[in-house]
C-alpha cells in the first residue's frame, strides 16, 4: 500500500483497504513503541502544526508522534499565524510548503484544509475541522478492534449532536468498513441529509447500515459501542447551551443506557468531557442549568465499560501512522 504524498483530509477520500492499512500500521508502530524499538525513520524532516482551535490531545499526539519518527515540529497557535488574515490560505500554503515536509491544520471550515492541500505541494493532514475529524476516527477504529477483535458488523450508536465533525466522520467511517451506525438524538440534530444519502450508498456496498432514530431504548439495545461528544463545541455562542440541553438531555449516556446496551457494550468519547464539575466550563454550565453532569454521567465515564483513555492514547499511534505512511 503506497500512500506517499497523499493528503489526509477526510475518510471519504480513502478506500476501506487504505483505512485498514493505516489501522494496521498504527498497531505495528504502537507495538514498537511499547517494546522500546526505535522507529525514527523520518529524521531530517520538518512539519508544521497550524492550530486555529487549541487542543490537548491533537497537539500532543502530533508532537510526540513526530518526535518518535525523528522529525522536528513547529507549532503555530491561533495568534502565531496570519492564515486568512494578513495572508491568503493559498499564499500561506505555498510558503509553508517550501519550508516543511508536511502541514497539519486544526480549525474551522473544511474548505480551509482543502485549500491548503491544493496549494501546499506537501501532504496536509486534517487535525479537525467543523465538518470532519479523520484522525480521531483512526484512533477509534484501532481502539474498537483492540477490544472487540473486529470492525465489520460492529454496532456503534452515536448519541448527541450528529451534525458536525465527530458525527459526520463516524457515519463515514462505519459505512466504509461495514459497521452498523446509528444516530440516536433529537431529529433537529440528525446529520446532513446529503451526507446521509452518500453514506447509505457506501454502507450498502460494504455490508453496513445507517439508522437515524429518536428512540434511546430501541437504538441502544445490544449495541457494541455507545459513543458521545460534548454538546457545544469551541467557538459556538453561550446561548447554544440552553437549546442543546433542552433537546439533548434525554440522550445523555447514563447507566440505564449502558445496561440497555448490555454488559459487553463499551463507552467511547473523543474528549474533553463534562462528566463532572472539575472543569471551569463544566461548573459554569452545570450551575446555570442545575445539572451535575452533561453528555455522560460520571458513573459511566469512570465505569468498567469506559475505554476513553485507550482511545485518547491511540490518537498518537494512529496520527503517527498517517504521517509515516504519507511521508516515508
């Protein structure tokens, strides 16, 4: 499998075989790291990380993975780049492409990362946009396979706002790999109909299924994976919380949901999570609306069915695989 020079912008661009290759490569690189086997085969290369939205896991994953591969890293925070402000995206891409071997972008519209890829002349990797989150998907796939031993036929239920990057990307990923994907939420938060239609066709080709449902009991019954995300993303107005809480509280992942799914069901979350009041935002929102937990209860988050920290670690291994495969 030769992915040298490829961009990694969304999984719609990749075949099922290419996706599984990256998961296999991540597992191989993870084993090497655990055994202390050096794999710094990209020495002499340099990459730049453009973060218009900050992140703990994405930044650390890219930096540690790059260092493990022998590469040097430049980090540009939201104030460290003139992209789209004093300099066009096309010009920024052409400048950085002359200096770096690869470019990561984490920020807003998908078109930004697509334009970077169009002009950069080097591989561009999507660390997250409003529409897609492909590096998270590879981490999720590796984590599910480690715990379930397979991917095809797995029933994954996503509860929450399914209109944006995580919900979109999970639907694409499951359809590519023959998994059964269910959106369980208020109908106002169902994903884009055009993307649903596209994924239904892809799922039919690969033995998977797409379901949209408002019924928690029906959707979560016998699920293999229960997955959720925070209800309001970075950059959205504070007013969004009231509407989301009113409509999404019935779709909170709690012990009743996990019991309905069954003892073998696992809980996943791409993090960060408001499962308690130990964060500033969590405290503010909970105090304002009289809640103690939001998208998931602390009982589930800290419970035996939760694999969220395996999932978080695997961000590093799968991001490493993407960089290795596209730069080696």
